[in-house]
């Protein structure tokens, strides 16, 4: 069992030396170019050696930018004995970045050209706020030469190579305790001030090895993945990139969300990790294309038959060929090589999972949080359940605290993935983490007879009625968003003017593109009538106490985190 990222680097270098670890583009729209596992190993050690030579041993190093090779090299170089790595969200405004730089006490920031102006602005804010403020050393991923104001990442690699060629290998022997904080992550929570999650090497290494036992990439014809989600987020970096490296996969960096299909085809990617919003968008596009081509009814009939037959076991070869032929255009539209879809960071519509599986993809979902490095439960590839978040990872203990009559309660877990605590916040740490390592996740859910976890909602979002009924806003939102005319919604409880009970209110952002395509331009009164009618129809599908009693329409999308979670309030 690997317990630190230095050992992981040695392992993957020895096992996959000549295999491409990454594919990148040296110019937008260009061809993907490979970087081997050996080159990755060498670059990490060169950068680490150069930073150590410049006095950054024991330092805190931030990294910020788009998904790219230099970002990954920076993370491993800083975390492997040199100091503490602090991934930062490239979408944050300069003011918030300045606050995090100060909170994390950064000694250096490694950044890309795309966020260069924002970093300059953040540092200027720090200097204005306090004339004697400690400003981090700036290291530019794209600058070719050192200047007085900034250090060149490329030049650091060259310096590190020269140091190592001359026998300076002290970086390789830096002390490394697998249980010390080496990673400081600021959460992209949907409410409140970001918390600093402290993680160790053991946290990450346990998590990726346990995850690999449930999803072994050897099941794929090609072990090539497309990196899509923001790389600073633990789900993307640990569950996707580090787990992929452990299994000898090749990671291609996506050029942006609108290029997903194009990059899937160019990289010949066979798997992708993403959030439900991306997969649900893909799913909608599949059905829209089917409708435009006149194939919708035929596809619906075929899917119904495949789903029915799947309950009896794997399809025989003849039926597999028929399915491949029928859904060929769907596969081609998603790059032509895609086999595995993994959803996380939020609950995915089970029908989306069932449809993609019936179309010949393997789609799985998992459950986790930054505080667990991040995976807690995952559907094993050989026994998935579409509606479940998955089985607890091997070595993860999990129970439901204070379950109600339906078995629903707070999910509590313990494993080597659980964080060390919140940075400089013992009070918040004590609220969620016990002395013996049990983490209160803040999520409500239940276990089925087979031990699979099902998520019902966030504890802090639950609406409790006067007669003691619990309403999970996420469940009501799920039903509402089944309407083709509702793009986004947020449900909450509000005080009733008639009594002291709570009313269920839905704030709704209509899907105006869908509405206009179906009905043309509607005035405010007609739009209100349409949405109210949809809410009334959906109310009839739910228990009476869950019915939406008040609807608020909005004309802009909800503000979201960089992982596309709506910031609730």
C-alpha cells in the first residue's frame, strides 16, 4: 500500500516509464502531444530541486490556472517534501484571491498567463491593505525568462535539470511524513466563507488506491481520459488525475467545456469524469438530435427493450451488435471512443444513468467531499445501481446517525481519507470531526439492504414542517427540473403569513430557449401561466406536504461555484 506521493511517483515511473502520462496542446486547436511518465517524473524532481535551491523548503506554494501539465508538476513538486501546496480557484475575483493568499500565508504562487493580471491585482490589494504585507514570489508558467518581478517556470525546470546533472539530489531525500498536512484546499462551498481543508499524503494515497479497486481502468480498450473539471477541485485532481496516474492512464487536457466533444474525438478518450450538469446536458443533446433526425421513437423503443433485457443479464453478442448499430451516431457524437462516464460532486438523475448504460456506455456515480480526499462511496463497475451513490470504499466505515422512520439520517464516516481538520479553525473542526476520526458529512441519506448509499439532501437545507415532516429541497428540485421548461431552481422553506408553519417556495429560472422554440415569444403573464401549470403538474407527483406553494420567477441564472453547484443563499 502506497502512503505518500513520492512513492507513487517512483511506482508509476518504474511501471509506465515510456507510456504517455499526459497529452497537451502547444497551441489552441493544435494536435495533442504526449508527455511520458518518465518525463513527468523528471520534471517534478527538476522543479522541486530548483525551488529548494531558491530557498522555498518548508514554504507554502499556491498554484492557479487552467487544467494543464505545469499545474500537475507544480502540485507534486511542492507537496513531495518541499512544503505545502495550496491549489487556488482561477475563477475567484482578485479580492477573494488576495484574502486566500493572506490566509494561507503563501511564500510563492505558480500561475498561468490567463490569470496573470488577476494575480497582479490581488498582490497590489495586499500591498495597499498593509504596506509591510508579505508578498509571495511570482512564478509564471508561460514566461520564458526570469525578470525582476517574476520567475520563469521554464527557467526553473532548466535550473533544476542542471542541479541534478551536477549531483544535487537533496530534494529526493527531503523528510516526508505521510500524516502531516501537505495539501491545503479551500472549499468551493455553496454558502459561507471557504474553509481550509488540511489533507495529508496518506489521505490522497488511500483514496486513489481504494477508488481503483472499484473502477479498474483495465476494463477499457484505451486508458485515455479527458480532464474537464476545474483542476483545483479535489474531485478532479485526486479522483481523476492522481487516480489515473496510479493506473497508468493517459490524461488529455480539455480546451474548455464547449470543446468537450471535439477533444474527446481528438484524444480518442475512452472515459471522462464530470459533474451531473455536463452529463445531463449531453443527454439532452442526444435526445434533441434524435428528435431532429426523426429517430426519437425508434430510440425510445430500443432503450425500453434493452433495459428490460438487461435485468436478465448481459446482452448476447447479436443484441450487442444491434445496439452498437442503433446508437452508433450517439457514440460518434461523443468522440467515437467513449466507454466510461463517471459522475460526481452532486447527485445525477438516475434516468440519465440508465439511458447511457442502455446506449452502450458504462455510467457510474460516486459520492464524496473535499474533507474525504474526496471519495466516500462509489458504484463498483461490476455491480452499479443507477440511483445509488455507491458502496463505501474498501476500508471506509459508514453509518447513518439518528435515522428517521424511513432510515434517513446524517451520513457519518471514518477512513484514512478523512481530513486532518480545518485550517486554523478548531471550533469548526470539532463540529464535524470526532477525536476518534468520525466525520459528520452534513449530508442526509440512507443505506439499502446491500449497503449502497443513497443521498437525499444536505442537512442544513432540510425544511422541517410544523408536524415534524422533513422536506429535502434537492428532491423537490429534482422533480421540478424534469420539466423541459425549467432550467434551474432552488427550493426553500419560508414563513407563512397565515400560521407559524413553513411554505415550500421554488425560485425558478425558466428555460427560455426551450419555451421559445415550443411556443414562440411569451409575455410575462403567459410565461407565468406556463410555469405555474408545470409546477401544479409536478406537485401532483409528490406527497401533499412537499407541494410547492409559492413560485418566484427569475430572469438570470443562479450564481454557481466552479463545479457548477448553485450557491443557494
